[in-house]
DNA sequence: ACCTGAACACCGTTCAAGT
DNA sequence: ACCTGAACACCGTTCAAGT
C-alpha cells in the first residue's frame, strides 16, 4: 500500500549485502565452509552467480562478513555488568558457544586477522583488561593473548568437527576412535598422550576452555601483585 | 658403484612419500597454501598428477604430512635441559619461529587437530607440564591451553602474512595501513583499539607471543601455590 | 606395482549483453 | 545501476591404458 512514498518500492526479492550474508550463514551452517558456493548461494537467492559481485568483493570478504555479523550478535548478547573478571569469562564462553554452534566461525576469524570481527573482539577484551587494572604497558599483550587463545580453541574445535563431518561420523564417535589411536601410540615416545587418552572422549571441551581462560587471568593477577 | 647389492638399484627419480612431501614443502614455502597444487607438484616431480595418489591419500593428508615433518624437525632441534619453565619457553619460541618461516604451518596445524603433528606437540607440552609439577588433574587442561594458544598465534600471524601477500604488500607496510585504519575507528566505540593502534606497526610479535606464554605459566604457578 | 595423462565434476570470477 | 548466465581459467580426483 505504501506505493506513494517516493520510490521505496524496491522489489521484495531485491539483492542486498545483508540478504546475501544471511543466506551465506545458512549455507555455512548447513554444509560447513565447503557448503558455501557462489552457485549454491545464487540459487538460494534466485539469481545468477555474477549478481553477487555487485554487492560483495569476493568469497573471502563474504566469509569475513558472515563471521562479523555473528561476532557482533554474540557481543551484543553478552552485555552484563559484574566484575571485569566475570565479564571476560562470560564473554569468552559466549564466543565458545557461538563457535561451537557455527563451526566455520573459528577459521573465518583467523582469516579475518586484523579485520572487523577480530577488531570488535579485541576492543571488548581490551576494555575488560583495562577494567581489570592491568597496567598500560601490558594491556595489548594481555588482550591479544586472550584473543589468540579464544580463536585457537575455536578453530581447533572447528577442525575436529569438520574432520568428523567429512567422514560422516558423529563427534563422540570420532573422539572415541581418536582416543583408541592415542592409546596405541608407542609408550616410550608418547607417555603423556597415552596417559591422557582415556579422558579424551569424556572430557568437557567447554570446561577446559574456561580453565585456559582462568590460567591467563591468574597469570595477570599474579603479575599485578608483584 | 654399489650395483651388486641385491636390488637396491631403484631409479634415481623414483617417487616416494618423502620426496613428495619435500617437494610440497618447497611449493608451500614459495607460494603459500595456494601454491600447493597437484599439477605444480607433479610437474616439479616430473610425473603426472595421478601418480601422487599412489603414495598419498589426498591433498589434506599431504598438507598434514608436510606440517608433521616440520613440527618433528622443530621438536628435534629444541632438546635442551634446564628448568621445565625454560623448556616450555624455548619450545614455544622454536614453534613460533618455524611458523613464522613457514606461514602455512599454522593453518595446517589447525587442520590436523588430533592428528600426528598436534599429538607430537601435545606430548612435549604435556611432559613439560608434568615436569613443572602441575597436579595430575590439571595437566590436560594446561597442556591443551598452551597448544591452543601457540596454534592460535601461529595461524593468526599466518593469516596476516597471507593477507599481505595476496595484496602484494610487505608485512610492515600492511601493518602500517592497518594501524591507520584502526586510528580512524569511532572513538566512542573503539577506545581501546584506537589507543593501541599507534604501537601496532612497531610492536614485536615474538615478544608478545612470549608474554602470553608467561601469562599461562604465571597462572599455573599461582594455582599451585594455593 | 607403479606411472601416465586425458577426462570428470566441480570451483571462483569475469564480462558482454540485457533491463 | 543492477542482473543474467555463458565462458574462462583453473581446481582435486579418477581411471583406463600403458610399462
């Protein structure tokens, strides 16, 4: 009915940056990084593959943009107040959960080093580090250590689930076979990995991730006390 | 001259797993992950692309194998004695340098999650963690936190240099433009990143990396004191 | 048992031609 | 200004045919 308003009568199905990115996220969630294809994407958007290039530079930019909207969404959700330490922990967990739900995010975050999504993240981490009272000189190192750790865990887990997916295995089944492989390693060369293989299938990734965050936070606290 | 010895007179140019992996490493070093192609590889080995499949399952396995030989080489070099803490630090730095010299290694290590190269690494880290006196319960979390951090930094730096390479920029020039971009961010939204943008081009990646390792080690030490 | 290399089924990206 | 879709220059991988 709003036909009189100047010329906002854009077609219902008009292409746009956001519509493309949303469709890309759906493809990535459904089929992993291999599932995102300009042909599949243009089919879903009912257009030709060339049309997408009117809105996005190339596939890399598309992946980064998809990652960016999810990071932004995740950071928006995790406002909260409480202590800086608690803020860092909940922020980290929110990212862990997002990367767990969207296994392609980890790799995308790595690829986007220095670009928008990691800058968003670095900002939030940096503000929290400042609030923690870390002295100016150490803020950058602390924030980027957290960033690298978070991204490292995320992309590692992503690779695991991609590996399992490629072989058509469920995650726990994959961890089971991995644990069996580890248990059969040479006892002289791999004592630690062998000793730890039994707890591999049952262990809680999320808790381990948080334990790593706590180690960094503990290191920051003990450095301040001195 | 050794022509009499049974039938070890294999052709000088015979294909083998090791020869293929060595050639792959050269291609990866020269052209990054995009530089590794079955066609380029078979050309360098003076054979057809199909021949490689007699020795290696697929491209993923080739990448993991290439990464594995470099990780093994790096770990062999870094024996040393001294304190467990010093051992962890030198081990971490050796890996940093290897990933700096071979920027594709970081991504390959991620892709090989749970497989040979990361198992090697986890073993060494785990042994050092044990030597550090970390109680049994916390050993896995500590070792994998270090692993994830190391891999996170490595793949992050790799992405940076890949990004710069794709645009034909030298690394420092790339950091310069990145720093300028950061300085122009919205002051209300990005106070931390802006405040830190100036030190971006001049900062020492290697020192920052080590600072992160020290934070984790500090966290471990303070957890033990309690 | 290993190699050869053409062929297959895809990619991302470009670009003339349309509207 | 945007879309269309055929075409280009690649990929990884397979497989009949050779040795």
